[in-house]
């Protein structure tokens, strides 16, 4: 864990390699994944780089592989995995060529540099052949599909047109005759419909256009025809039952047959233009009166249709078998191309200072420095070059080092949790180390319930059980996020169960696991009955072994008790976490040698936080630890003859005697306090209390802590209900410390910085003095912002931690409502009502408490860490270490 507290040490190195061995060097360094290269050619555009031609070739190969992937997707084929990335990188990557021949990237002939070039050339030849073959088959398939569609459409047009002329046309002609429209020559309504009744004036004969149009365009098509011809045409449609395959996209399109009757050459011209605009296919038909010709055309077209389908299926089968073969190798080829592209892209960052040599610079993890040097030397020795390589550290000053943390399966999720907000500075204290413990714990405080927590814990265990399976699977974004946070989810469930045990809350019900320490007088208590403790106050037997006593779940003051308990816990956890963040600021200042930050930022912050907020935590624990039964009893007037006189609850020390009841000699109203004060009937509490701590309570009255804390600032020196002697003086001292720490925090650091600036620039000119004053003003403004942010933030952030109480209260109250309204209200009705009630209870519990409330508590815990905790010390402006790593590149490509 100490290694996770601060980022890895970095070294800025320079390496000089022979150009012929450069490819081999970077191939080994990519497997190592421990160096981040710096671009030494920032003034060059991507097209002016030395290896841009190789990158372009890799881009072209990627394009072809994407084309193969899309073709496999069209057939529903999944690309076969190339196996484990580590195994792929350790093995010699080879390309399967035609006829089973292979070419390995690790072939010894020509060395590694030559093998890289041979690898690209071999890939280009192989993929070019497959792409040409697949494109040729696709073009042929598109042509065959178009021809097949035309024959299908023609078949449908012939059948629909013949049906129309055999049924609808005679019916329309008869309807025209019966309407008495003799002047319109109904016998000549349709071309060739009734030759025996046709007139000699053939110029009245109607013409027609038939074709196929998309069903989606049917309404617009008909409307356009009506408007263009002003209604001087007759249109009929008939749907095609079987969808037509689009030859370009392969999608299925619903189409319908249309036939338009008209009588004008100008209308015919308009109709043809409309058909072309709507991409409607027009077909020429024979005279429908010539039945033999129509039947012959139908028979011939049906035979051609069968032949076209046979050829089309053969083409599809050939493409499918080719895609099957490509699916087996596409991912492996993609990994090879990505690896080679990464090599050449990195080589473009190198600078050619000397002919035949390349120089590169970058950051390397200190403990991997010798591994990098060994990899470079090994690559040169494999090439048999006499010129030695050079790998050495670059003397300071360095650029800003990047930040890198070595993580494992457990810590990775928490580190990404922090990195989402911001990257830690180099060697800065890492918030993720503390987040790994506090985040699931604070989530559990808000979500505390044994039953609900067990569901979440079981979900985390299920993710852990399938860890190896999910590591190798390709997961979507949501599933991948759940897999990454599997350990976090498990810990969240665990702490939710733990907090539920502390609250003794299971689906809003208390569990009497260890036996309650309270008892009623009756075996069947009724509302309003009072329970008494089974043991003496303060005795170990009177304390519930773990968590809260289940009796509180049936108490009349249940809500008041739980609210007080959870509110105080929220304040304690919040102040402790914020104070820890402030202490981390001091640890960072010591580590980086920032003396002014430690003396005049950290120490005043600690003084301010301790004097007010840590003191509040101390008061809470003091209030919990004081025996208020004894203190209040000491200031209570009792009749010596009553049963309460001589009670063992009185444990106060008076005159050196603890728990000793004084003798009451009578007088006054006949009552006395346990320590012997004779009551008069109208005595003040301060007179009856033997502690003499001051104020109206004099130490015998439990204080209201909120009022007490407010009065520290509003009524200094006045404590109405003290808890210990000298409380007013202590609080005055703490208030003075807090008051002094604020101006020190505001002014001390800018003052000493200005003194240092004056020392460094004592011989500067007037213009430089003006710049100095301007710099001091900026420092002062920055310090004022930081002071205001810290002082006000301590107050607002403490209040923000009350969300721990609020979310816990909301969770328990929702669970109570669901249980009482859905289950209890139906248990006494009948079995069916109980069954329905359980369904409602289970549904609302799952949807609201196991889904929505988990997300709500997660987001609130997230905010507490990002805002309330991390802003005390975390700058979040670091640079993430982005190593040259084949494993990371391939993992990102496979995601």
C-alpha cells in the first residue's frame, strides 16, 4: 500500500538507435510497456514525418479489415478471437496465406527490421487479394440481385395487370354504361377490353403505364400524379406480398404494383418524369387481350426467375464461405496491423540528427530503466550491428513528469474512480488509497440494511465468480463498468451489511440476535407500555453485544433516537475524513519541501479545524460517555422515604466520596438531593447540582451541542450547559486560536513570498518592481480565495456530510413504508391478497431500494470524496502516464 500512496518514480531518458534496428527496438519496447515517448518533431505536420508512408499503408490495411468485418456482420458471423493478448505478443505473429503458407514477424532472415517490412508487404498482398475477390463477388451479387428483382417485379406486374383486366376492367365498363354515360363511349374505356363493342374512332382508346413503386412512397406518388394531371387519369395499386431486397443495402423493402390509365401524350411525359422522380420501375406489357402472349411471357419470366435465383444463391454461398474464412483471421490481422502502426507512429516521434541514427526521448518508470536498456541492446545485437546503442538519463531540468500507479485487479477500479475527477500530480499523495476504504464504508453508512446489503454483496460475489470469463469476453459499456468495479460493489455490499448490523435493520425490521436488554412488565405489551432495562446502567450485561438493541424499533421515540444517533455519526465521520485530507496536505508539503505551505497553510488550517470542528467531535464523545442518569439524579429533589432514595444510579463524587447518599435532615419542602442539598421548592438547577461547572445547568443537564457550538462564536465565555469544569475558558482559547489562524492563513504566505521575491530581485529596475507588485497582488488574491474556500468549506462541508444521515433515514423509512403498506396490510386478509401484496413489496423493493437507492447512495458517496475530501489537498492537475504499450493498444481496440 505504501507504493500506492505515491506514484512511481520516473526518469527522463534519451536513446539513440540505429535506423535499421529501430523497428526491432520499438517492437521489444512495445511489449515492455514502460516508456512514454516525447515528440521531438512538433514543428512537422503528420504528412512530413519520416515514416508517414508506412502509417498510410497500415491505415489502408485497417480499412480493408474493417471492410471484412462489415461483410462478416452482414452474414451474422462473429469474428473469432485472436486469443489472449499476452500470448499473442509473446508468440511470433504469422499471416496465413493462400494455400496454407505462413510468414512470421519474427523470421530471422533479414532481421527484425526486414521482417517488419515483409510483414506489411505480405499482409498487403493477401488482403488485397481477398478484398478484390470479395468486391467482385459483391458487385456480381448486386447485379444478380437487381436482375432478380426486375424479374420478380415483372412477374408481379404481369399477374396483377392480368387480374385487373379480367375482373376490374369489365366491372368498371358495366358501371359506366349503367350510369347512362353513352357520350363517353364506355366500351372504349380500356384498351382492348371489349373489341366487339369498340367504336371506329380509335383515337378515344386509353393508354396505360405499369410499374412498381415503394409502398412508403405510395401516397405521395398518387398525390403527385393527381396534381400533375389534374385528375385526368385513373390509378390502381396492388401490394406485393413478398418484400424486395435492395441490391445496394441488402435491406427488405415493401413495394406495390401500380397501373395508370391516361389519354394524352403530354400526360404520358409527365407520368414518366414522376416515375423517375420516385424511383419507380416501369415495365412494358403486351396487349392484355392477347391471352396466349401474356401466358407465354409469364412462363418464360418464371423460368428465368428460377435460374436467376439459383445463380444468386450460388454467389451468396461463395461469399459466405469466404467470409467464414476471413472471420477466423480478421482479428489477428487487425492486431498485427495495429502493432505495426504503433511502431511506425512512434518512430515518427524520433529525430534523425545523424544519418543512419535515430534519437528519441521519453519518460520511463525508474525500476524499468535497465529493462529498457537491455531491450535496446538486444535488438542491436540481433541485427549484428557494430555501432552500439545509447540509452542514458537526461540531466535536469525535466519537463513535468507523468503520474503512474501500479495497480492490481482490486485497486484498479478505485484508481480509475479518482482519475475520473483528475490525475494526481507527480508523487502527490494518492486519494485512491483512502478511497478504497472510505468510499464503500460511507456507502454502507447511507445504505445500511442487512437484507438489501446481502443482495448487493451477492451481486458482487457473482461478478467475482465470473471474473475470468468476463476478462476474456467482449463486454458492452455498462457490463464492462460493472466488471471493472466488481470488487468495489462487493465491498459496498459488505459494508451495507455491516452498517445494517450496527443499525440492527433488516428490511426495516429489527433482529433480536443476542436478546434485548429491555423487558416489559407484560408478556403481551400494548401501545404506551414502558420497558425497563434488565441490568444496571453502565453494567456490561445491560449493553447489547453488537449494534443497536432491537427494542428501539418498537419504541415511541424510535425516529428521534435514530436521527440523533445517525446525525452525530455523520458529523464524526465527516470531520475525521476532512481532517485527514487536511493532514495529507501537510504530508505533501513536507515531502515536496514546501516550507511556507507547511508553516502558513497547513498549520493554520489544522489549528482552525481542530479548535472548532475536532472539538465538536470531542464534545459528542464526551456527551456519550458521561453518565447523565447519575448527573441528573444528583440535581433531583427526592423524598427520603421514597423508593428512589438510595438508588445505585447515583455515582457522582462529592467531597471525595463516590455514589454515597447524604443524610437528609428534613427542612424546606421535605425533599433533598442525593448529595444533601435541602430543596425549597423553587430552587434553580444550578443550586441543586453539586458539580459547580457554571451556567444554568451547572453540569447536571445534558447540553444541546448545536447550541453550544454556535455560542462559542456568538456568546464567547458563556456556556449555559457545561459538561466539564473550565469549559468556558477552554472554548475562549479555542476561539482565539481559530480567530488568529484565519489572518495567518490569509497574509503570512503572501508576505514571506514577497520577501523572497524582493531578495531575488533587489537589483531590479522600476519596470521589474512593477511586475513584482503585480505578482504579489496575484499571490494575495489567490491566497484570499483559498482562505475563504477553506474556512467556509469547513462549515458547508460538515453540513454536507449530513447526507449520510439523510440518505440512511430515507432508506429505512422507505423500507418501512413498503413493508407496512404492501405486506402487513395484506397478511390478515387472505392468501390471494398476501400474494399480491408480496408482489408489490418485491417489485418496489427491487426497483426503488435495490436499483435507484443504490445509485443514489453511490452518487452521494462519490460527491463526498470528490468535493469534501479531495479538495483539502488534491490538485488533480497531473499528467497521466501513457506508455507505449502494445497490450494497452490492443486492449483498447478490442473493447
